[in-house]
C-alpha cells in the first residue's frame, strides 16, 4: 500500500485527490495547520479514512516531521494562498505561503533517506499577459498578480531541485478547474451560489467585475487524475492540464441563468469597478497535447456539465440551509416562556 501526503487536503483539489488515491488503495495522510477550528466540509465523508498530521508550511521542521510520520512515497503540494484577488491585498503572506513554502517542502524531501515523488501545483496564472495562444509548456511566463508571481517561484524551484538534486519533482500547470466544492470567493462559485439564491427568491443582485475575461475551465475531479498520472511516469516533467476551450465570465453567467430558465439576466447582474483587478489577465487557453500524448489524459466533463452541477449543488445546499433556519426559528418562537 503506497503512502501519499497531501498539503491543502481540505481544499477543492485536495478532497478530490484524497478520494481518488483512496480508491487506488493508497494510505492517505493530510497536512493540517493547528487552528481553533478545522474546516472539514469537503472531506467530512473521508475523515475515517485519512490520517491527519499537524504541520505548517512556514515551519520547515514540521514538514520534515510530516514526511517521517507518513513515510510518504508521493507528496502532493496543493496548499497555497490561492485566491488571486486576495494576493493583491496580502502580497507578502502570498509569497510566504505560496512561494517559499515550496522550497521548504523540497528541502525536507531532499533531506529524508528514501525516494519521494513530488507534485507541485502550478497554475495557468503564471502565463498572465500571454505571449502566444494557446499556452503550452514552452510558452513564456508573464504573471500579472502576486499569486501568479509566487506560483512561478514555486514552479522554478521545483525545476531547479529536479535538475540540481535529481529529485522526482513534477509541476502540473493546471488551468482553471471548478466543481461544486469550489470556494465561494472564486467567481464561478460566486455566480452559481448567487444564481441558486435568485432562483429560490432569496437574492436580487449578483455583483461582478470583468465579464469579458476568458478562461479555460475544466472539472477538478478530472484534473486530480492528471496529477497522479504525472507521478507514475518513468521520468519527472512538467505538464499543462487544460480542456483547450475558453469561455468568458459572461458565458458562465449565461449558462448559469439559462439553467434556471432566465434568458435575460441583465436585471440581476451589476458590474462594479471595485471588483476589477489592478492588472487583469484577459485570456487563458491551454494546450494539453503533451499530457495527452505521454499518459493519455483527456477531460471528461464539458463546460455545461460543470456549470449545471454547480447550480444543482447550490440550489440543494441553499434550500437545505433555509429549511434548517426555518426549523430553528420555529422551535425558538414556539418555546414556552
């Protein structure tokens, strides 16, 4: 039974990856940072199958301890301060958690006494102000946010440790990937959640920034399989993972409102300048030919599949939450004094 250590296991990708590896027969360890609360919503159904290790990306020794406790054969480094908008407000913290933490993990792997295969979660945001379209492994990088810059540091450190110390270290340059487990701070989930509330009569307006930004959106469940496949290859390398199809934020809004039967969504959507980024990335479109050729990876979910699954999930979730609130309110108001 191989052992896998996942940082960022409570996030969208971490939860799907943990499910995938457990199905493959792995013993899965998750790195969690000690806090007063533990956000286990995405992995609640897996709590009995995952072993958790307290560690912090800012603490080198705790990462080394996590490796020794897990005796990991594979390490998936998914943890980061990953919201692009917040990275402009907290550039230093973004550098610590998204950039320097990669070096700390690589150093820990270098110092243990057994071979480990390492996956680094890189991102299409490293391309930023794109030089060519579509983007592949040879496209020059030009990040346009502190998040993109920090991810680029981690990406090149992974390459450097691979070349300098002969580590089996891979970077997956993943384009945007969504699911019902996406955080509410991301524009796709913000849209699906708001449209669900509008459908249920609980919200009147959805506020957005740039409707014309175009992204290559895939399904997170497909993309974690690509992470695993990278570490099963004979030699380590870096791979772009994408669908090869780009849609605008406007397209996402169209598909979301269309699913609830609204053709003209203009009365429900307001664009506000405060939500525009200081430096915008206009379009990202990936070319995953290398991954397709090397290990036969192809996406299975369409853009419409992703949007519809997110809307369906949020309608159920919001409706259940409202029902719970009503029950609590009824119980409170009917209690005798």
